[in-house]
């Protein structure tokens, strides 16, 4: 039988995050209001655990906490919500394509530096990469 409520440490452990992150998410409005015990301990529902899973997945896709907060406020049945999500996804795809091109350029540059190092090592010459850095 699934548990009805979790204390903060239990939920943090289950979600793979720390307690301070949970408190921060609560302050940011990412987590729904929680109940407290008579002694003041936070009690979280299984829905909160599912919400944390959504937050973590969205972060892995590159969404910021502000963007995630906006996503959490959307209604799945609304066509406007779907349009907003589509616009956000288009932006992420565009940004990712730019980062991929940047990484390709970086890869080419590193490969050129590596080739120059191999040639220098074969000739017993001075390292051209270090020489380049020292000139700059």
C-alpha cells in the first residue's frame, strides 16, 4: 500500500535531491503548498513526488526553474497551453542547435591543436599549444 505522506528527508531521498532544494522549490512556488504536523514537520503527498519528477525531467531538457514554473501553471486541455509549450520547445531546439554548432567548432579547434602537438612531438619541437597560450 503506498504511503499517503512523506517527511522532507524521505521525499528528498526518494527524489535524489537534498532537503534545501525541496525548501527552495517550495519558496519558488514549484511545489504545491504542503501540510505540517502539529510539531511543525513538513508533510508531502505522493503528488509532490510526481511533481518533483516532472521538475527534474524538465531541467534535464534545459528548462530553467522560471520556465518550469510557467509550465506547471499551464492546463493540459487548453490549446493555448499546447501552443505555448510548442514555442518553448522550438526555442530549446534552436538554442541546442546553436550549442551543437559551437561544440563542433570547438571540436575542430581542439583537433587542430592536437594535430599540431603530434607534429611537434614527432619533431622534438616546442609545444605549439603552450607557445600560443603564452603569446596571448
